[in-house]
């Protein structure tokens, strides 16, 4: 079955409607909310799998393709967290984030050749990008939990801390796998590339957040502010650096 960006709108609309319906039922405390939300996640994953088969490669090369994984992972993680902690805010926030990035792809799909450039033809390609997308989704969920404490109380700082620890660890693993890949592709583990530098800065800010939570647990507002700054740095790392002058010489410009 041949699936392309032209078919994405149908999968996307169905997924979004299922996410919204599942969220609504969960708010009404009706049974089946998680199942319906989960069907939306499965529908989204079905497009990724079919698109992967059509391309003959993992759909991880362009910004549009990485947004697919981000929307999928944030919806999946949102569902898992909702089943685990039963917090009402998780599903609507997760739906909002996943929908925003889905709408970007609907409004401006990025269609590229299925032939990968030599530097992307590596066994490290799929694990590196997958780990990064997973870390981005987990850290987004951590930010949501952190902001929720401003309205729901400090008890939500515990899931925010746990998610940030996991996401920060995944971010580090992503950088390490990227360094190994860089050595294989360009002959050096670290090239002081703009995206590499911002990835390191982002990781350090998240580590700063964890340090604040460990040493100064009562300074909740400072911790949440740091978490927000870290997430902004994450957005710069992901796609913001593409608009910097230094991006013209970046080794990562193939993600544009």
C-alpha cells in the first residue's frame, strides 16, 4: 500500500478527533476514554509505519518527518501518564501539543526524496533520532506537569521531576549516540556545530533544574522557571538553530 504526505490528512484528522473524544470522555469520567484516545495513537502510528514502508527508509530525515514522531510520542506518553496518575490535565495538554505539530505538517508538509545522503546511511541514524524525539516528548510532558503545579498544587512536582530525569537521561544518550555517529560520518565526535552546542546547553539547563530540585526543593517557582527556559532551549536545538546565520555552515542542515 502506497502512502504519502497526500494521505496524511486523513490519518491526522481521525487521530485528532479520537484524541479529542477520548479526552472528553475522560473528563466526563466515562469508560472507554483511554481506549478511544489510544485508538488515535494507533491510527497515527499506522501512518508512520505505512509511510516508512513507502519511503523505504525511516521517516526521520526532515523536520516534517521528525514532527510525526514528536506528535506520536507525546500522545503515547500522555496516555501512559494518564493511565498511571489519572490527572485530568494530561490528556488535553497532550492533545494540544500533538495537534499543534500535526497541524504544522498539514499546513506545510515537507516532501523529500527517499534517497538518503551518505552521512545519514548509518546504523546510528534510527536510534539517534528516535531517542531524541522520545526525550523531547518526555520533557514536554515534564513541563506540562511543572506548569500544572501552579494550578493543582505542589504534589505534581513529583511526576515533573521523574519525567525530567528520564528525559534528561534520554537527551544525554541521544548526544552520545550522535557523537558516535558523527565520528563515523565526519571523523570527529564533536564538531562544535550550532545544533551540537545548543544540545549541550539544553542538557546543562535541565541538569540545573534537577540540581535546584535536589538542593532547594522549596524554591518551586525558580525550578518551574528553569524548566521553562530549558524547554525553550530545546526548541532552539530542535529547529531554532536552522534560522541562525551559523546554520549555513551547519552539518545538520539536512533537517531543514
